[in-house]
C-alpha cells in the first residue's frame, strides 16, 4: 500500500484520499488555493510537527483503504460530469446555506454582540464572503461552465481562449474566499463557541465550520482538477 511523503502536495493527497482534508483543515494546511505546495514547505510555514501529521495521515489512509474505500478519480471523469457535480452539490449547497446562515450570524450579533464584540467582525466578514461566493457561482454557471461544456463537444483554440478569458479572476476570487474563511476561523477561535453560549450560537458556529469544509472541497475540485485539466 502506498505511503504519502512530505514531497507530496496536499492537492495530490486529497485527490487520492479525500478524508485527508479533515486532517489538513485541523492543522491549517492549505489543500485548495495553495494546495500545489509540498507538505514539507507547508509544515515549515506552519511550524508544525510534520512527522507526526504524516504518520497520522498514513495510518488513517491505511484504515480507510482496508475498509474497502476508493476515491473517485476526478482526473478521468468526463468534464461535463465534474461540472454537474460542482453545480448540483457545491453550488446548490451555497445557494441554500448562505442566506439561511446569514440569518443565524445576524441573530447572534444582534442578541450577543454587546457582550461579545467579535461577533461584529464575524457579521462583517461572513457577509463579505457571502457576496463573494454568490457572485462567483453566478459567473461560473452563466459564463465559464457553459463554455467548457461547449468546448468538450467541439474543441477549438478559439473556445479554449474564451474559457481562459472568462475564467480570468476566478483563481483570485478563490484566494479571497479562502482568506475570508481563515479570518472567520480566527474570529471564532476555530468555531469554538463560548462555554455559556446558547443553542443558536453553537448551531451558527457548527454551520460555519460545515460551510468552510464544503467550500474547501469545492475550491479544490475547481483549482486542482477542473482548471488544471483545461
């Protein structure tokens, strides 16, 4: 059975072993926007115990494989299927969750903001993230994805250039979204609600953490699979 080494990049590892994203997220190791940087460099940058993380990664991967699990190879899946997966899973999730979670973030700020001033920063950053992702998904669904599907059916240099032009800025938007998620994680102390927090407070933090996890997977599929294949 293969073993991951510090020369592997997080993006490569998550393609083979998707649940590695949980371990990487816990140690603030970027596997989406900066996922093409080796683990060795990321360990040094984050000043973490790389050997311990690598041991845990390989132990978890062995257990996962022995249980008969196999990752879907998105590098060979037809591009139309990959786009549909992103649209009907990650985009659909954002369309439903962003407005719903906005109400929770607003409520805890309104009710608890006076005693917990950090909630004002959370309110601001969350709604900046919400606007960023809503505009981003609209651009992809209205411009970029239709062009890619057209290119798959009738490849041409002209269409490929149009895709690259339409795709301009999407990578930067991913970086912005990633930075906003990191800021929300810092503001919320790793999405850990205060000990005396009410149920709504705790649910808000849990849903923010779920949003972070889904967005990281979403961006990973676009940056490290879809755009790379083009």
